[in-house]
C-alpha cells in the first residue's frame, strides 16, 4: 500500500460541530494539519477561538440543564453508545487513514487499534445493566424507612485529548461520560483533529440529541478558556505534565472535578534470571510502537551492572533491524515523529544525554536515506545515571535510557526514584518474584516480561502521572456524583 494522496475522509473539515449542527468558526480561521511522513498538508480544519468555546459550552449546558439526555435511563443512553460502536466499526478504514497521516503511526497498527474502538462504547453500554446507578438501604440509622444512594451525572464535561492516540483516548472519555448522562465538549489537538470529526459525524448520523457532544479544535488559549469556564463541571485531560499542572491549579481554584492522565518515565526492571536477548526483543519491539510517542512507554531500562553491556548490545541489534519509512508501507516497522517541534525536542534530549555522560549506543540521528518526513532512528543511551535529565524527563520519542543497578533492591529503588508513576514492567522467569517486585513498584500498572496494559480494567498513574483512572468501571465513576436520598416510604419503582 502506497501513501494515499486522496483527501482526508472528513466531510466538513472547515466547520465546528456545535449543538448538533455544523457551523463556521467565529474568526474564520483554519489549522493546517501536516502529514509527518511527507511534510505536506493533510487537511485544513476549522480553528475554534474563545467565542466558539463559549458557544460549545452553552450548547452542552443547555443540553444538560434543559435537554432530555441526563433524564434518559442508562439503558436508553446505552442504545446511543451501541449505535456509535456500530458506526465506528464501519469507519475503521477512515480512522486507519487519519491516524498515520496525523501522527506517523504505521497503518498496520492504526488499523488494528481502530478495529477495537467500537468495543469501548459497547463495553460502557453494557454497564447500563450492571452498574449500581441506584442502591437502597432499608431502615437507615438516621431515620426514615428507606435511604438511597443515587449516582447522577456530574454535568458538562470538557474532554481534552492529545495527538498521539486521539480516537482511542477520546473513547475512554466520551463513552463513560455519555453513559453517566453528562454532556461533552470534546477539544481536539491541532495536530490530530481528524478522529474528532469522525465522532461528530457519527453523533449526527445516529441522531444524538443536540448539544450532547460538541467538537472543536483549538490551541492553548481557547483550550484554557474551556478549563476556566464556569459552565464546565469537570475536565478530563490527557497530555503533558506541564499542562496537567496548570489545569490542576485552575480547576482547584473553582473546585471543578478533574481527571488527569499525564506523563510517564516508566521502568523495565530486568532481573538477573531473565534472558537478555528475550528482554531486548520485548522492550525494543514495543519502543517503536507509535514511534515511542506513548506516555506509558518503558523508557528507563534497569539492569544489573554486570549485565548492562550485554543488554545494550542486544537492544542495539534489535533497533538495527527496524525499517523506517512510509507508514502505509507494510514493510515499515516505525514511522515518523508527529511534528517537527517534537523531532527537535527528541534531538535535544539525545544531545543532552550524551553531554551528561551517557554513551550513544544506537541511533541518535535522522536517517540519511529519507529526504523528507520527520524520521528519527530508534536510539539507545547506555550507562545513564538515574539523576540525568534523560532519565528524569519524558522525551516522548523512540529513546531508551539503560541504567545500571547494583542488585535487585537497588533496581527497585531506581525504578521508584522518579516523580512519575504511570507504568512499569518486571522481567523474570519466576512469577512469584514478579508478583513480589510488582507490589513494590510505585506505578498504576505493572506488567510481566513485556509492556502490558489493559484499559478494560483501568489505567492511570501514581504521583505526578495523574489523578483518577480511565477505563473499566473506575473510568465511569468520575463522571458521576453520589447523592443520598432518605425517604419515609418506598417509591413505586422500588415497591
């Protein structure tokens, strides 16, 4: 498959989707989305400014305060989620066309992941019949004959999604929010708005009530307006630590609800009984996934000092076999970095790592054979001190830092010596040892012998990797408020 030259599969890129209709942006602006493999314009989309954010919030506010959506039963709302799932299944090819063209994922990966997104909406639709939206307590101690805990929607949600895996991340915000009865303003990244347009088109096709889902694309200023807006009850944000800190401060000032899924500097702890060749294949293979632009990527590789050089050589050998090129070519193993700015950031960190004492063992440059596109070779930095910048800060690219440890206890200390706590993995043939170490690693997820994550169970971080969880039942709870109701009798629906 060659790189497509047809237009983006979006019907109304020059419009915003507000209150169930396609409308022109207030200032008439456009955002150019650049294909990172070709450096050419993929699509031009409408640019939302602060008045557009106000319009979007007003539509969501009216739909929540006066519309039918929050007053439908969970089962009725689940019907819309199932319709969304069916439409997403029909548009797998469109999403798989958009994803590589916006951020450089290989088409094979994009197509595989696009095929799973509908299942997220199906999953949350299924919770309509099993989640306790209402619980009863007979003869409560505080008096009355019956007490209820009713779980009601938190209100208007500002859902802010990043560029690396937009359609996947927005699913874990939109689906639980809608099932809960919330209304949503989806704010797409300027680098990757295409999937948001797909969701807006689907909302229109299935007849989602006006104002329940509003979709805008905006840069920082209007995005901050969304976070500060008094009409927004909750912010759900996925993105950088710096932005998350700012959002946390703003929402704290007005006691708005917030979920933050932020960065990571996750460790692969390779214990002394595990084969280093197998470790290199598992770690190196995943390091190229989405060109390393994954918040939970295993980027700190911690190994006993006397095994360090052997693992570095094995990782370098794995990276040496990775083919860079056109994301739509089935032979490509890794595509480009999403933006020129991100490429320059990765280059800066690698130079900094070397200047701080690390050894460049593999990669570390733009491939000479590719004369266009923001490509960068997968990179191994050896003998990295855990206090070095490249071991402390999130790079968000295909760069591994290999850190020597004195022993298992020291390895665990190094893994936990970070402000982040999103993900880790432990590599050992002993499952009891894996469990024991995993319980000591301070992160929201711990895998065994490979990168592992399961959003169906839950995803989120310790420490500065975020607040709250997404995915699973725990991903629904932040969109609900608990209310206690104490009655002198039993209402008819409970009689």
